[in-house]
């Protein structure tokens, strides 16, 4: 059976390019404010069914608004809506750049040690994933407790 190892950098380059293209497309087509997301200037009429039914935020409430705000450079507003949005978007963009850089180095023959580079990417990915999950769950917990109790400490 033939090894897929030589094809991996090309697949990574394609994945990195697709992630960047998706981000550019989302930035061009979508805008957001603290309350809504807009597609080509028209409000998207979807709301969270859980929040509509209970008045409480679900774990993903605000992630789309936050991601779109981040893509437009409004990091402060994005963090206010859902702290995980900037972490997810910046992580995805960073991952895309790493995939493209890895592919370029592998193609040029300047990548000294593929196993070492792959270990580094795996470790960095695990650290990022842990930070992203903690930010996501922490942001949601604060939003949930605020909605339940009218603010922390009450």
C-alpha cells in the first residue's frame, strides 16, 4: 500500500487556502452588530430556539455574531458578545497559515524534520484547543449565570 505522506503537505495547503477563502467570503458577505448578523445588509431572521424558549443562552449563543465581528476587526465587541468568537476565528486563521507554511517548507525541501514539525503542530493544536474550550465554556457560564441571576454575585 502506498504511503500518503508525500500528499499530506498538498492536502494541508488546500485546507489552509479553503479556511482563508471562507474567512474572506464571510467577511465580504456578512456584517454584525451586538444584536444581529446581516447577510449583504439584510438581517438574518434566525434566533436561538433555546434562548427564545427559556430566556437563557445556550452554549453557542452569540458565536456567529462574535465570529463576524472578529472578521471585521471589532475584537472588543466580539469578546463582549461571546469571548470564544475571537479565539476560534484567530485560531482558525493561525491554523490556516501554519498549514500553508508547512506545505511551502515541505515543497521547497527546507523542512528539516517532518516528524518534529508535525509533533510541534499537534502540541500547539492541543494547547490552543484547551484554551479555546476553556474560553468558550467560561464565556458561556458567565452569560448563563448573568441571565439566571441578573448578574454575578447576587
